C-alpha cells in the first residue's frame, strides 16, 4: 500500500497496552492537542513543542555531577535548591529548581544531565521509524490486538497519522484511532478506510460547559461522530465522568441518546471514572493541576451510571 514516510512528533510508545482498544496493543502517542481538558492525565501531550521535564527524585545532586545543568543553562533558569535528602539515603544533596519564568525550553540542560532527571518531553520521528518499532511487538497482536494511534490529538498531525495508519493497514494489522473528534471533517473521511475502530471521546453534551472543561465547544466533535457513523466507521465511545462538571443527569441522558442516534456504528460505550493519577506529571513540567478539589466518583455511582446507559439499549462498561 502506497504511503509517504511522513515526519511526526511523539512523546511515547507503550507496549502491552490493554486499555486502548481490543486485545493486546501497542500505543503510539503523538504530541500536541487543541484541547486543554482540566483533568488531562498526560499534560506532556498538550503542547506541540518540546518541553523541559524535571524528575527531582532522579537528581544525584550538583556535587556528584559538578552542577553541569546549572552551567549549561544560558538563561540562568536552572538554580541550585536547598539541601534535601538523597533518594533512598540519609545524606543531604543539593538538587536544582527550574525558574519557569526564565526558562525558554532550549533543553541545553538535558544534554548534560547524566541521570536523566532533566529530560526532553517528545521527539521527532518518521512513519518508517515508528513502523519498525511497532513490528517488534507484532507477536503480541494475536486474538484481536493491534496498534492504537493516540495523543494528544493524533489528527492534529494528520499527515503523519494518516500515513502511519496506511502503512500499518498494509500489513493487515488492526488499527484504532484514539481521538477527541476535534479536527476538520474531511480528515476523518480520508483516514476512515484505514481505521478499524475509532476510540471517540464524548465529554459533555452542553457546548458551553464543554468549552469550560476542555477549551473548545463540542459542535464539531458531535458532527464528526455522526460523519464517521454515516460513512460506515466503527465507534467506541469514551465518556469521562468528572464530578462537579459533567455529572448532571440531564447531560448524561443526552449523551446516551446521542450514542443511540449513531446506531450500529457504536460498538461499545465506556464510562471512564475521573482519577488523579497524572497529577504528579504537572509538577515535572512546571504546570499547575487545576482539579485539586475533585475526588473520583464512587463505584456505587459508576454502577448507577452503567445501568442508566444500558437502559437505552447500549452495550456499556465502566472502564
């Protein structure tokens, strides 16, 4: 199958992914997203550019490494921090802090950080390079597994995503596309022949609230879901359940009705209870987590929602 060896920017490739579509899969995570969801558990996925991450538990201290990162920073943004305990030891070491107001993500410090405490989030690659990596996992794709292209929003790097999907489909692999649905309609029409299943986010049926939650309205997202269904695509609807935001029964019933309106295209509805497992990533990037006062919904509540969606005749699960 003809394809272009397009360039792309990704931030991770994870093998043995069992929550990104059917079977055992390997997931490619592209960098950059037009949405900025308040609960996003992968803040490194949002920006399109490279970003400086700092995992202080890996820092061995300036005395051990000679303070190379401090010396390497041309703007003086890497600053010695007060003494603190070394990881797993009683001794005190001098780690560093990042002045994010000065840092311009030049990433010079990451080039000299031997333990990898300072690291670059994201790297540039090509379709062929990613394909070669994915083929190493092919033995695990038996019994309905395959590859999932995710993000960020993979459709924001359409040339890369489209050609990677074509390359993989040419090998007969099962391909999922994990998407927010926020992309030009024609892109979904073009890529549809190479996608076996769209993992499709429906976050809230109220457009004003959707914009408050994610930074964008929902009209395009809902329209594209209908477009995929009308053109023979398969959808696995994923709905995050965020207490205090999208849990009004009115919104939930509207979401169930919308899924029903998509007909046989909807193979499964997944209700995704809010969790804060990605909260620690924000500090590594110098970002603030904005849902500090939100707790995960109870299992009892999620089972209640499951019954609500099933009452509409939908195949549904709490994921």
